């Protein structure tokens, strides 16, 4: 169809129709994502999260995937929002933004948004039964009709609002600091600009680090302090580093310290000798800790497992052959459980992300 030949009236009416169809397709996508998350199908395909599935498999951008996942969860909890999304009174962006704020606020406060429930006035259209209006997940998880109504109040205040206007509404309910989000912008091959919000306590800790080195370098920047701290933590905690790589990492720390005009203390290559206590001198708690230590995977074996896995989840999808490769919440687990005769040998250990570890345990329970 040659759009140039259409009359003004037909062009406008068809555009409006297509936009309406686009919203219907969007809701269909959200429903499909909801069911994929419920079945945990992304785990079977070798993805550590629904977000990874959306970005890597469905080719959404990071921001687009995030908005759709947040909106999907909002519609799952409050199905009444679907009609508002279909009509266009609530945008995908504002629904996702509110859902994200609910999630952040619930982590900060035990009583998520009940302070904002007082004086809730819902339209007659909103006064439906709980089974019609609220998702099964919402009522079963919180068991609080007031909580769902408070969320609806916030969503009602976001109707027909621009993104900036929505920010003002959310800030008035939850405080401006809840809207601050991290952002990363690449400015050169080797540099990025990071925007994030720090608690006053964390900022004080960073300033304390800078003060500790101030006699060596009084102009140490926050970025330089963070670099020193991250190198220190990686040297101590990254089990995938071999002794050679660990030594190189420490050498790199020394190089950075020298560049900033700092002196680091000499690294101790071995742990301090500890005097062993006789069993008769141990308390019950100490004996229990000693027994647990005997059954724990030795540190050297843990490092070997991490190096073999290259510090990432080893799960491989049986249907696609895709390896998860996630690096979040990694756990070393036994292939053959200790309770069934499994050992702490490297060959009996695997490195899985928590999501795939839980999935594997669930599958083993079903098969057993």
C-alpha cells in the first residue's frame, strides 16, 4: 500500500487502528512472558533469568526487556490493569516504573505502601471482586486487600501522565530517592560514566578509605578508591583465579597503587598458624563447627571447580545445547549428594547459578 495515496482521514484512522492492534499484541507478549516465567522455561533453555532470555533470545534491548518484565508482573498481580493498558490510559513505561518502585520500596520497608492506603477512592469500574480484580499471586502472597487497593490508587494517579509527570506522582508517594536508578554510559573505549545513588553510610566508608591513604595521596578520587577496593576483594574472593593469576592481580594492585602514589602492606602468602584445641577443650558449638568443616569442600577443590567452570554456571540445556554462563549467585553443589555416598572430589562437583541449582533439585525430586 502506498501511504502517499491515502486521504488524511484514512491515514489517521488506520494509524489509530494499528496502534490499538499494537497494544493488543503487547498484552499478548506480556501474557506469554508470564507463562514462560511460571514454567521456568528460560532455565531449560540455558538462560539464568527471564531477562537474559528476553535480551539474548528475543533480542529485546536491556531497557525494553526490563519494562516488559516489570509490566508483566504488574498485570499478573493486578489483571484489572490490562484494560487500562489496552485503552492507552496507562503506558507500558509508567506501569513498569511503578512496579519497579513497589519492588524497591518493599525491600526498604516491611509494610510496603499501606501508609498510602488511607483515603483510597476507587471508581465503580474498579470496585470488582478480589477474584476478578486481583491476581491469584497478589492475594495469596500478601493476603492484603488494602495493599492491592493502595497499588491501584497509585496506578490510577499515573493514568494519562507523561513519564516526567509519573515521576512526580511516584516521588510524592515514595520519596524522590526511590526513583534514582543506576545508569552506565560508554564515553570511550576504556571509560564509562556511571550514575548511581549511594547511601550516606556507604559514602562515609569510601571517604574513610580515601582518608586512610590521604597521607600518601591527598587527591585520591572516588573512582581510584573504588578501583583499589575492588582489586582487594577480587584478590581475596575470586576462586577462579589460579595462584599465578592471583599473584598477577596483586602485582596489578601494586602498579595501580604506585600510580596513585600509594603503598600497600606486604601481602601474606600463607595464613597465620592456629593452635589446635583438643576435643575435650571444645564447646559443643566448636565441635559442631569442626565436624562441619571436615565435611565441607576443601578450599583448594573449590578453586579448582571455579577455574574449570571459568567462574560461570555450567548448566547446559539438553534441548538447545546452550550453556547458561550466568555469574550471579553461583553455588558449588554435589552431582551425587553426600547423603547418597557422594564425595568432595572435583569430579563430583559442579558450579551452577542458584536458579539452575534449584531447578536441578526440583527435577531430581520429581524423578526420584
